[in-house]
């Protein structure tokens, strides 16, 4: 039975609550459409998104939904489409996303995007770049920044084409991502909680990783 971790609901207000982690049993996963695939996940990482979910500070916080991101694993099954079946047996990274295939200017199908942010430190005509959500969901933009003609630009994961180009660049240049700490086992709630503590304190340098299964072994996710 596949296993994941999720948050368990307890009483508390957003920002002050800290939802505990629970193991979550999932039904066996099989491709449900011709282009779908099933991936046996070997490792995944924490993101600030996971921390904000535990604090109920992330939009659409939901209980009973697996945490973690940046998964890597092996495709074990695929739908009937040739574009899907060619991936069976291959090692892959997971980059979920919709509405943004390749346009460098922005998503082809934007929905409800908004940018808020600002700082007094910028000079006249300066640019603020916000990459993801690392400190919290609110970024107040002051009138003083407007009067200084400061611009705000968001930087997130980009399009699927950009992600493909990034992976090719990493392979070509033989870049090694920085990993701060690794714990073994999706069942190891205490150790995973320790990774969350690292992120809360900001003591990590690099990714915080949960090794779910050794390469070649059966994954629990």
C-alpha cells in the first residue's frame, strides 16, 4: 500500500497553528488516461510551501493531501499513448504544472495572477524580484515604492520548456545541486519533523530531502 505524509487537522488560527504530520495510506496508483504515467518515487524534498501549509498560510490548504515536492523516481506504468509508454523504466523528475508550455513572456492560460511586494531599500526605478513564497503569503507594497517608480517582478518555476532547458543545462555542465540534509523513510515522522525545524530556523543550506526508497527498490509513495 503506497504511503505518504499529510497534515492532521487541529484547532488553531492561520499563522499560529502548526499542524502535526500523519502517515497517509493511498490506494495503488495506475494510469487513468492514455497519456498518464505512474511513477515510483525514490526521493522528494521539502519546500517552504510545505512549511506554510502546516501553518495554514498557504492558499488552499487541504487535509489528507500528500506533502513534499521535487520528486524523483522511475516510471513503472503508462497509458496506451506512445508518448506515455516510451517513459516506462526511465528515471524522471516531477514538475507538475498547467497552463504554461513555452511562452517566455508568461503562462498561455493565466488565472488569477497577482503581484504584491516592496522595500524602501530600492533606488529610484529599482526592481524587486520575488521568487516563490519564502517568507509568507503577504508582501505589502508601500506608496513610497510607487513614488520611486519601483517595479515588482515575480519569478517562479517557469514554463515546461524552460524546465526542460534547465535539466539539459544541469546535465551538460554536470552541476551538482546542494543538499543540506537527507533522512530515510517516509515513515520516519520524527526525522521529517526535524527537517521542518531546519527550515523554520533557516539553518539549512541546500535542499532538505526525504529518501523514500533506494533506487531500484519498491517505493512507499
